[in-house]
């Protein structure tokens, strides 16, 4: 046994030593013509920035040998061979969360094998640098490089580039162990406080050099002179939301057809789910005859523009998705833009990119709205009218256009590839990430729970004059959170929907009221095994209750809400019924004296839950105007629960206050019938009251600036603990 | 220690013949209880002042109920008083060579320490929500339970090896079945975890956990006395467990310390026991049940704890987290009663009465079999 163990240890030691020797030996061989390994892919968004970096390497070191590691069948497989580069394959598998153990194991095993394969390549071609742009395809390469460097002390420089504001998983995971992480936005440094470097997004020379000289006549269409050109596209595959919004916007743009010209890149998507060309044309066919006749004069559509730089060059406004690549191109060209971030991406990174552009003053952001489409499927939607109005507002304001253009130009970091290679070669010393960070204003990206807690606290403090802007920084942030919360309402997990419902209320997102009403009325049953445990509908009890609470906070009582509240009064869950009564009491000004509501509330007095009875009694007192209400409240005077008796008294009080009843012998007689004993009381601790009186007085003095400052009190408090 | 001393003195001279009193379990039990009560009563006041000075004050959980209004800044970790009082009294009056005694003492210490760490963490983080995570607590509890189960079923066990894995059920003379080592170990792990957490959950209102614990421990003390007595156990058809009488003294000491603590803990409380106290009491109760082979008596004897724990868990795990509505109006039980409009002292006394009745029923199972 012992000999076996010793044997194993010696073997491991020997193999380790052999690899160590081999690696360093091979490195020495390739010192004259060093090898650079590039990796990154899965999508074109990861490949193109690498090509830009590659341009710079080739320019400086024509003798370097470049090898690209990618995955078969992915974007890099199509792009790289065309560029005349050597591409080798490895195995990789996307990480799909830890929820599904089978997929997790599959991912780990495939990545492990991919890493081994890369390590063998590295023995064959030991790299001087490994540069990656992230994407799961690059995980094995980076891992292999880290192993070589960490375990065998191989002098490999490992560098990552992050294109988006919110780093992808691979970069986030390996960021700590690599030499440098280049980021495109200053905000992103927060994720790499040790080794982050702001470089910008590497854009290929061809995008922002030349091309402008080309006259528009070389294009397959002609733009009449004096028109402002709006270029709308949703990436190479096209974006359904954008395409549909464009068609929807056409009638609103039609009156301005002599001032604008729209170039529409529909995208190449021809899948079963969405055929960009056919869908768009079908929708155009449904437009008015008059518009269709005039269409070719102010609208041109094509699936894909192979010379997109030319289109950029002639356009005055760009409407596009906010992927890192697109916005870098737009910024490089110095074009004003309306950005429509794609929803549901990890970390909302397109949203963050768009907001970064907006903060720089270079763009406007239009958020997608999640709704159900005609077929009942979940889909994102942009309102055509809103899009048209935004386009018209920007395009008609030439001062705004030129400012946006300037801002866009200054937003773009022109020399990204140069900075990257300079830092890699040690020719430039990057700034300390922490110092850079201190100078940027990073917007807090709160989790939903954190947001909810902050808003709840603000609302509890002062509910009458509440506005979410007490907590949030500005309208921009409010708009973003409203957009994010709107999406939560459609989550399959009810706990997330529930948070969404609460947040809709606290963010005063009034557009979502119809949806809240729909959730209250929804009667889709849950599976039988959940019903067996007491569940009822898909929009669970808490959601229905909280939707009502949100409606109360939103303070809107229209016909949709009215119908929902009426239904909620008959809800099987007692908390929903009680909350519905509270909503009625809240809107009592509008409902007082209305027969139907009084009748509904009187029915509730026979409710099995005393909480509902109590709330109904309060509500009756608020909306009742005649003897029937009073008699009903008197009848609760001998109710078993003191809370109900107290609520009835409160109801009578508010009727008195509203002058619908006056002191009379009947009133006194009715009041005498009340049982006044109670099983509960509110304890009164004089010492606590005096203590809080002192504190309250101090707070007030501080607020009025009559004594030093509040920090003194905090200091004292800290000393105490 | 006095047990040893008495025996030694007795063997030295006839003058110390009164020392034979220490050989009577009843005498030692009464003395242990008295010592513990007096000790806790004396020590409480300076201890509470000490807690105030060090600002070891209760950190409220953010339940959103607003029920515990006016209770903030009450000192916590009163469990140390209970444990300290009981241990000192045991040191004086217990037979320190009894493995029964040491089993319970070890369990109390282990769970007391677990609760202490939890309390300390809450104190540091200034939030009642940020103590040890549920998982960590359960792992620590399970770790003890595994060790304890192995100990009880091993050859070192104070129980007779033939008895160790048998499962007795109240109202039945003969053991229901032999679980065997494997199942019995699992059973003990679940039992210990359930009991300790049940006591922990019950500790939600002033004086609510301590009195039912005293009832439970006292009845277990009576059982220990009977089972450790050859004649009584034979008369009542119980398996004779030699040496288990020592648990009566442990029970008396814990009960006495609990009474002394209640003096200050009753509504409105000047001190809370904290997790230190509730987990320690739970540990003591569960190990005593196991050592006396009365595991299945607990659902009756500690029916209140069971109701509190089940209502809380069903509400939380099935209701709130799974199907998205409240299955009980409020949970645990005492909050449900408060919700129905009962004042805190009323809830507490009513639940004391309930647990007293349950203790009497449990006591009746001694004879009704």
C-alpha cells in the first residue's frame, strides 16, 4: 500500500517536472517568432473586437504568429477563416446555471476536456500572449493558460477584454487570475478593481476611417436632397421588436415624408419563429393605401447592409440595439442615436450600455415593453407612435443633433487597440482602477429586493407625499427600474412576480394598472398537487393581495380597477377580501353613497374571517350615507372579536365626522349596545415615551440647524456600542 | 460534589450519619432545585445590569408585524443564567460519575454554545435576521445528534444494549418495535433537531418558552425517578434503567433555574433567554427523552412545542414559500393567538395552562398503560 502511494507520488512529481521542463523549453524555441493565441466567440460580438486588436498586433509585429481558438459551428468558424487566420477548435459548453445538475456536470466535463485539448495545443505552440474577449467558447483557453501560468510557471501573458458595461460570466470568473482585464466603460472597473484597465472598445480601422468620401450615389437607393436620414436596424439578424415598431411608426412619420428618409435594415432572420422580411412586408401591406403609395419616397428597406459604414455616414440619426459593438460603431461615427436595449440579457448589459450612452448625452433610450401578443405569447413591444414621436423630436432639432453628435464622438475612445497593445507590451502604465472609479459616477444597480426595501421605507415614512424619486437619483433611473419591474410581472416564478407587483406600486408605474387588475381577476388554476396543499390560482393569494395594495398606493380608480376590486371582494383568500375592503375605504371619496359598493360591503359583514368583517365595517363607515350602514355597524356591537367591534365604532366615528349622521337618541341607544371589554390592550411604557420625546426634540432642533449636526449623535451612538 | 463529600464523611465517622440524606434522590433533587432557584435569583440582577452596560440587547427580527413594539433594547442571552445556575447546582448535588448526567450536560453545553454564537452574531450585525444561517444551525444540531445517537447505541451507552434501539410508545406496555441501529440513529437525529428547534420557535413571547419547558422537564424528572427505581419501574411495568435516577436531579436543577429565570422573564420581560437559552433547553429536553426511552411521549408532553413548530414550518415552507398564501392566519401559534386579539400576557398564560394540562396527561401515561 505504502509503496503504491509512494510510487504514485513519484510518478506525479515526475510528470509534473517533465511538463514544466517541456513548457519552458518550448517557450524558448518560439521566442523569436512568438505565438499569440486569440480566443473568444460564440457570437460575432466577441469576435470582431478581437479582429481589431489583431490588426494592431499585425501592424506592430508582422512576425508574430496568430492562432485563434474557437468552437466548431460558431460565429468564429465563419469569420476567422475568411480573415486568413489559423483557427483551431476546442470543446466548450455554455454554463446554464447551477439549478440543473445534469447540465452543470455536462458543462464542467466538456469544459475540462476542452481545457485539456487547449493544454496540448499550448505544449505544441506555447503562446506569448493569450487574449480573449470572453464568451463561453474562450473558457477552456483561458483556463488552460491560467493552469500553465500558475502551475508550471510558464511566462504567458493572459489578457481579457470586456465589451459591455456588465461583464459576462467568463470574464467575471477569470478576471481575478489574469494579468489585465481591459474594459470598454469606466463603470465596469467596479468589477475588476485590481487589474482593470479602461481601453474602450476596439473598432476596426475600416469602420471609422475613409468611406465618408463615398457619395450616396453608390448606394442601391437614392436619398432626395434636403432630407434627414434615419437609419433603423436591429443587428445582422434583425430585431422583431424594432421591425414591427418601424412599420407601426410609418403612419405617424407619413406627414413628415418630405423632411425625412428612413433606411431600414430588417435583418437576415428567416427562422420559423420569425421571418424578418416576410413579417415586415406583411405588416406594411396592412397599412393605408395612401401611405403605401408614398412609401418608396421616404422609406427604403433591405435585409442586410454589407457596407454599413456608408449608411452610417449618410444618416443623421441611428435607431439600433445597444450591443457593445453597435454603440461603439455609432460613437465612432459620431452619430446621434435612439437605443432600444434588448431585454432579458444577463445583467441587463444592453440596458447599461444604453444608459452609459445616454449619460454621455449621445443617445436617447427607448425601453421595450413586455406584453402578450395577439397569440397570447410573451413578447417585447415598442409603441410605434412613441418611436415616431421620439424620432421627429430629435430630427427636427438641429442643435440637439449636433450636440448629441459631439457627445457621441467624445464618448468613443478612438485608440482602444493601441491602448491594449501598449499596456500588454508595458509601453503604457495604466491608471489605478480605484482612482478612475472614484471619478466616475456609477449608478447603483440595486437588486429588486434592495430596491423594494428602500422604497418601502420611504413610503412608510411619509405616505401622503411619497414619490419614488426620494430614493432614486433621477428620472432616468426611475424609467429604467420601471422598465425592469415591468418585466418581472411576466416571470414564471410567482415569488418574482410578487416582488414585481409590489414594486409597480412603489415606483408609481401607473401604466401597469390594467395588468394588475388582470392579475387580480385571473382565475387560472394551479396544478392539483398544489391545490391539495391549499393553493388556488396561478396568481397566488399574495400576488392578488399585493396587487390591490399597489393599486391603493397608485391611487387610480378607473373602470378596470373597479371590476377587479369587485371580483376581489369575492376572492377565496381572506387577505385579498380584506385588502379589497381597504382599497374601497381608501377611495371612499369617489365611492361614498354608491349603492352597489354598500351592498357588496354589507355582504362582507358575514365573512368567516373577522379581519374582512372589520375592514368591511371601516369601509362601510367611510362610504355609507344612510341608516342601513349605521344599523349594520350597530349589529356588530356584540361581535365576538373586539377588533370588529372597534372597527364598527371607527366606522360610526367617520360617519359622524362626515356629517352623514348626527347625535341622536338612536345613535346613543345603538352605542350602548356595544360590548366594550377587550382581550387586548396597547402597553404604555412611560419611560420609553419620555425617552423618545427627548430624541424627537433633538431631531427637530437638528433639523432646524439650532445645534451642531446629526453626525454628533451618530458618533455618540457608535461610541456606545 | 456534596454527594461525594457526604459519602466520604459518612464512611469516616458516625457523627456524619445525617449525610446519608445525600443518597436519597428526592432529597438531592429538592436541594438542587432550591439551589438553582436561589442562585439564579441572586445572580440575575447584577447579570442584567452587566448586559445593559455591555449593551447586549435584543436585536429585533424584521417581521413586518410590529407586534413586538416597546420591546426593543431588552437584554438577551439570559440562557447563560439558566445554564450556569443549573450547572452549578448539579456540580453541588449531582453524582458526577453518572454518564446520564454528563450526557445531558454535554447536550446543554453544545446547544447553548450554538445559541450563544447565533446571539453574538446577531448582536454584531445589529439585526435579528443576520444570525447563523438556518443551514449552519441545522448542521451543528445534526452533528451533535449523530454523535449522540452513536453514543446511545454503542457499547459505551448508559442504556442496556438490548434496550437502546427499542421504540416505546405511550399507553403501550411493550415496546412497539425495534428500530435497529440504522433507523434508530436517523430517528434520534430527526428527534433532537425537531425538539431543539421547536423550543427555539416557541421562545417568542415573554415567559412563553420557559414555563412549558419547566413542565416538560419536571415530568421527565418524575419518569427518571420511576425508571431508575427498581421497585417502581417493576410495579409500573417499565424497563428498569439503572442510574437514570440521576436525571431527576438534572431535571430538578434545570427546572429550578428556569423558575428563577421566569422571575425576571415574565411579562414585561427584563431579560430574554435568547437562542442560548432556548436551544440549550431544547437540547436538554431531547437528550433526556432519548435517555429515558420516552421519545414518543414528547408529542404529548411537549404538545405545545410541537404545535408551535409545525404551524411555523407549515406556514413558512408550504404556505408562504410554495403556494403563496397564508395557511394559518399567523404562525407560529402564539402569533396566531395575538392576531385574534389576545394580549401577550393572556396568550402566554393560556398556553401555560395548555402545556400544564398536556404535562398532566403525559404524567398519567405512567399508570395508564
